[in-house]
């Protein structure tokens, strides 16, 4: 939600409470606003706690993460997608750009750039193809094309 909409709704609740029920309405509106803020804070802490329990910079499948990323996602939303804290690969620039990376067991890596806390770009780097461990079939063996 846009912060301006949230603040406008809070202001409307305070003014509406005051005009409708006086100081009791004002107290009720402030109580509801504080409760809502506590719910949001608790939700953020739970997401960080879940992400902190997994190894740093790991993700189950980097390709799926790459497919689910969208421009404009906030860092807590990215943490919910990855399930772990990212590995910082780029420092903060003057414009507020940071780079974080997540890799899977296959070696694929997703690098996410955040500008002012929102996803601005991301890139998938695939692991090099491993050499084949099975030798090619020789003549007379099944699968040799004879």
C-alpha cells in the first residue's frame, strides 16, 4: 500500500472518531492505528526470523526466484520469496543502490539490485554445464544407434 494512503486513512479515522464520538472516538481511532502498526511490525519480525534460520544467500531454486521477481518489490517481499537473507555483493551507492545475491545448490545465482529499498533490476547467472560423466556408447552396445 502507498504510505500516503495509509496516513490519509489514519487521519480520516482520527478526525471521524473525534467528530462522531468525541474523545472516546479519538482514543478508539488511535488504539486501532497502534494495533495495526504492531501487526505490521510483528509480521516483519516473523519474516526476518524465518529468513535468518536458513543459510545466508541460499534459495531452493534460483530460476524460480528469477521468474517470480518483479520491479518495485520491497526487500521484505524479496525475503519472503527467497526464504533466506541475501549475501551482499555490492555496497550502497550515492543513489541508494544495493546488490544482493542468492544461489541454489546447482550453482545458479540471482543477483538483485535494490534502489531505495525496491527491486530495480535482477540477473540470473547460470552455472557452467558440468562435463558428462558417462562415456559415449561404442558400436555394438545398446543405444549406439545400430
